[in-house]
């Protein structure tokens, strides 16, 4: 069963001369021109990572049969000024291809529109003898890998899983289902101060903060932020965040986070884990708090704009506009835009990062089955 995208309201502003090339090139390498490398279970997943990356134009994937070294499952995202690979040659064990950004042109053909990657992909395939290593937050026993995948699908925090089959060498671990977390909300790579910049977010991302199921209505969260308070130690991750509420969103999304501290001087959000204790101390410029998992969070931080703040990097396009409100409105209307920065209230930069599930490491390992949540397959828009 192949991987496919759920397509909704797509816009595209990549040069109209770029060709839509969906096909994959088996045993072909595009050496060099790397932007970054990530793990992927197959070439299709790698292609979608390239499509969501703001500047990736093509890629090369080292398949499980790659034998030159131990880099199986490596997905190399690539770009060149010419928008074409500088070199390509035959090489067994590598599959290459191109970003799908040019495949979804805006019907109005506005050159200024960005090429919007499709909505989060449906990833129904399971991978025999493959381990999605790391990112565990919960384990349980299930009858088979199908039930493990259903458990992942029904848990809002789960993005992918690994199941230990009935022939796993250590008998006491057989039938164990490991649920795993991956960020599905955008993480800004860096936040800096800049007097000429104003930054903000697409209001679309507030949809990821609704933890209700179906049409359930959750009560509003009560305020649980403590200004001038630090909770030292027990850090599990440090992320850039523009406000304490932004930091709280990260803690709420990550299942292992029990509380957080936010430093407004350096925009650092410290996610912490200690279910046994929470020792607070007075600290100027630091706000601490708890996650909001079982109530409707206050998403006003998404609607605000942040004067004197820049979100550098991750640009998908830029254009002249008539002010901050127009820039934010355009970002919200563009399915590919997650956040933005505007310079001197005139030039608007729309930005995005990868939010599809991407395991931190992938290995070949007999007696295991791995796969992804099916939530994006079950709840397609009609």
C-alpha cells in the first residue's frame, strides 16, 4: 500500500518553468549539493520530506540494500542555484528524485504565490525488519503490529511505532508495542532581536492545539504560568520560543514534558521531565508553568505580532506588502506558511519547516515491524 498525500487547497509559486517530476529514479545518485540529511524508511517518505523542506529541490535516498557503508535509510535533501542536480550517475542502492512542490500549481497562476507542500501525508505502509529507534514515550503489549498501529493512531501524541514480533529473541519482550513522538507543530530554528523586524505566526497552526476528539468541546484552560519563577534541572529538550505561552504549547504537545521554564532574555524554552517533584525558585526574567493537555488552550500568542523580533531562515518566498497585518493575513491564507517576518513593515518573508513524522534513527533489525500513525488517512477532508 503506497504512501500518498491528502491534497487540500494548494497554492504554488515556484517558477512555472519547473517541471513536476513525481517519478523516482532507482539506482541513480545525485551526489553533492546537500542541505541536510534525515532518516527515512523509503524513498517516497524522503520525497515528502524534500517537498516540505523550504529550500529542497531534489534528493537521494540510501536504501536498505545500500552496501558501500552503514548509511542505510539516509535521506539527503539537496538544492542548487540552477534548480537541477549538478551531477547524476548510476549507483546501486540509491534512489533519487525531485520535490513535489511544482506538482501543485495555483489555478490563478500568480507568480508570487509559494509552492505549498500538501497537507500532512497519509503514511499507511508498515516496514518489516525495520526499527524506528528512539523517541519512545509509552510502551504496551498488543496482539500484533496492526493493533500496535491502531494504538498509535488513537493516541494524539503518537506519530510512529515499533512492534516486537512473536519471534523476537528475548521472550519477555515479545508483542511489545513502542509508541513514539515526533513534532507535528512547527519549531522555529532561531529567534533573534532586530529593531526593523516584526514577526508572527499563521493562524492555521492553532488547529494543532485543539486536543478535543471529534466535536467534543473542552473547557478553557485556567492560567498556570508563574512569572519570575524557575524550575531548575531535569531538562529533556531546549527549543526557541517567542513567549511563555509558546513554550507552554511545546510542553503540552510533548507527552514526556511535566513542566517547563522559559527565559525571555534568550528566548529559550526548557522542557522538563520529573513526575516525582517540582521544586521552584525565584528568578528574574524566567516564567515557568505546566502543560495544558485536557483543556482548550489560550492561543492568543498565535494571533499576536512580535515587534523587534526576527525569525531568520526557513524562507519559502518574499514580496512587498502594505504592512504587518497584510503579511500575517497572507501567511494564514497560504497553506505552506507557518510563520513570518516582515522588514521595515514592507518586505514580507513567509516561512515553514518540516512537520511530517521523521524518526530520529532507522535501523535494519529482524523480528521488528515499524510504521506510522494512520490519523491522516482516517480523517481526510471530503
